[in-house]
């Protein structure tokens, strides 16, 4: 039964860099959420376009918006890490600057956290191009992207839920920071580090996920000269190699409990053994 008095303070963490073309739409969608007990924390990686002026205007418009500039350019993952450190909420939402959220996204995620065992929540999205035209879903390329059981073993093979779709209990994020230097991306690192905490999948489209050719991730519209099937396979191969390398390093990471470090060592050895048997 839904508890209508459950209204934890929420942080929406956004990392920006030259985000002027799309940030208006995203900020407007955040401020239009049905759930209102939140802050928006933006870490800007020294943008050279009008991003900072736009953020100043939103700060003047709504006191829930706060932004600051990185002392030096840090890149996407470290920029998000800085944003997480500035968050004060009990729940932290990961937010890309070029997407747009449906107005009930935050509320539906918050509802899932009424179960004290839930550590993180994620939802579906619809892909749009640079002009906002819909062209499909992530499931069109990977049919089980959202719906199969998320596990450590799948993460170790290069599969994780994209950060823009997820929210986490803040104590879990803060506990696993800073990110391991061998981690290729913050989203895969968080999901590896907090495993096996319970997750909830909201089987609803709760946002647009914009692919415009300059994204950090690669799911661009194939009809507009985007990523080819061959390129996707190559990127997935590199992701697998990077994650196996990360798994091999985690037994030495003292920020993780001993039992998890031992488990990661066994996973790494198992994967290396499997690769050797397959001759790759």
C-alpha cells in the first residue's frame, strides 16, 4: 500500500559540458515534476558555450536549482562524481543534460523506495534524435536490455543499466565513491560496487533519451548515419574487455568489503578461464 506521507528529500545530479542546445528542455521537465521535494545539483565541466548563463537563469527562477563549476575539466564520470558529492538528498537521480523527463518519473521512483530493501530503481525510455523525433527504444537493439534479471555476472560482461535511467539510495553512492580508476564509466562502477542490492524496474517509458551524434554513449539513430551494427559489436567487445580488467582489479580495492573482493576475484578467474577455453 502506498504511503502518501513518504516524501524523502531527493537530489537530481546533473553533469554538464557545452549543454546549451538541449538543457532548457531538460531543466523545464525537471521543474515540472509532480514530486516537488527535491534539489537539482549541477556540476559544470567548464563549458565554453552559454550553459552557465542558462544555469544562472534557472537558479534565479527556482531556489531548488544549484550549480557550480569544476576547478578543472574532469570528464563525464568524474564530473558526475563531483555532482554526487554535493547532493544532500536521501535518493540521488542521475540526470543527463540532453534528455527530458516525463512529469511522474521522480514520483514513481520514490514510490519504489518505500520498500526499505530497494537500493536502486530504473525505468524505460524512448529514443529521440537531435530534433526530438522518436526513432525507437534501446530494446530494439538489445531486446532484453531492461527486462532480464540484472546481475553481477551480466555487468562483468559489459552490460549495465545506463546511468540516465537510474536512481540510487544516496548512502550507497556515497559509500562507493570515489570511483575505481579502472572503471570505464560511473554507471557500471556504481552497479558493480553496490551489488547485490535489490533493484526495481519500472516498466514504463518515463523519459526521452536523446541521441544526437555527440553523446558519450553510442545509441544513435541508425537511419541518420548513426552507429552501425558492426560498430556496436566492436564497442561491446571493448566494454567486455574493460569490465574484465576492472573485475580483476577489484580484489585490491579496499573500499569494498572483503567478501565482495573475494567474489570478484573468483568471477575474474572464471571469466579468464572461459575465455581461454573459447580461444579468445
